[in-house]
C-alpha cells in the first residue's frame, strides 16, 4: 500500500505533539466569511452564433464561511465551507473547501492534515489580489486545484524564503475519494528584497484517477511546472506567471498524450487612497500535441474602489478568444464585480 508513508508521517507528528508543553497557551475561535458577487452582461458566440451562456445576470460565485480555532500554541483546526450559485446553471452547491488540524511545530515547519490550500494557486492569488474579479492562470484554465485532501507541510524563515509541500489524494477538495497512489505539489519562494518575490513550483501525480480496480498501465502521470515573479507594495502590484503541463486532461491511457503551456502578465496601480486601476493579459496553448493550432487569449481591465473595510468593488471589461482552425469562441463581458469580507 502506497498510503503507508502518509500514515507514518502523521503518526510521527502526533508523537511529537504529545511531548509539547502547551497547557497555558492562549486559545480562541475566529469566525469570518468572504463572498464574490458580480452583475454583468456576457456576449459569447461560437462560430458567430450565440451560446447558451450569453445574457445578463447576477452570480454569487463563491461564499466562504470560515471557522478557525486555536486550542493552544501547538494545536489548531479550521473549517471553510464553499457555497456557490451561478445563473448559467441555476444550481446552488455546498462543499467543504478546507477542513484541517494543524501542528505548529515551528515557524519553519507547520503540518496540517485534511483539506487545505494547495501550494501554488492560493500563493499566486495572494500576490495578484484580484481573485474576486478572475481566477489566476492555472485555476482559470483548470490545470490545478486550490485545495485538496492530504498532508500539507509549510513554513518560512526571516521573510526571505518560504515553502509548501502537499501530499494529496489528487482529485481536489470536491472529491475526497482515495486512489492507488498519492500526488505531490510543491513550491519554494524567495523574497530577496522587500516586496519582490520569485517562486518555482510543480505538480506530479495521477489526479485521483488511478483507482485500485484499474488494470496496470491504465493511467499516465500528469505533471506541471510553474514560475512566478512579482513585485508588491502599497501602491503597485506587477507580476508574471508561467506554466508548462503534460497530460493534465489525458491521465487515462484510453486517449492520446497532450501538453500545454501559457503565461499571465498583470498589474495594479493605486492612484488615490481608495481607487486603483488594473489590467491583465493571458495567453495559452491548451493542446500543443493534439490540436497545436488551438490558442486561448484572455484579458481584462478595470477600476477598483475600496468602498469601506471589507467591501471591494470593481468595474471590469473582460475578453476571451479560444480558437483553432475549425472553431472560434469569443466572450466579451462587462459589469461590476464585488468582494465582501467580514
């Protein structure tokens, strides 16, 4: 059984925890929430004809309810629920986004067991800061997940370096089922100067598709390599992200191999205490082997207003074109996006 290393690692942490002295440490519970809402008009065509997604509507794309409890300086736990409704499919869904128990061994090494942030997507979101307007590159193209079930080790030192390693089931937080092996995602970052960040990351695994009842050789390994460089200060955010992946949507050997790559460039400038302008450009080759002519081009631009603490509003224009030799899908969207946090 390839799950044995996870069980052994978890047992080692529990033994370490039992030896820690934490009877007099402060405790407490924190309740918070965050929701993403937009009201927009989407003009979307495929080969010149309107799609079913075109139209005007209100979307509550995410509503996170977050509970975190600190038992003492060593032990803590957290739960994040994820509720979303979209007018395009008319359905409301509830998921457990995160559910973890943490052992705080040191600033250099913390360990969480359960569903928690993956090393790459949430890290990029923290630098980008406009997740409520649009998913970051890997998330938007569905070449990764923001949370998964497993063991998550992370830490940082002297504000100069940070790391995160996750050994997970591989199917994402919406699907906690087991597979015959585990997947690994990792990230290492450096901050050589205040505000300047460089990071490299990667993913390797079968994305939860190698179930134990499949014959040998039924799956191939998916992998992804990531880079980001960003500079962030109170008035300016600029960054660029790059990825290259193999077989993310082609893990099962019933289909051919494929690969993809792409990049994202973004910036945000605060020109007044509560106002900023921002723009972003993405380009990707989603099928370099099967359909090498397929290209995805995306951009957005807008103005953000921090209406009050916990309330951010943005007027945004978005455009996306997905095209190859046979088909072209164009999307133009304009509207107001909001993040409300408490």
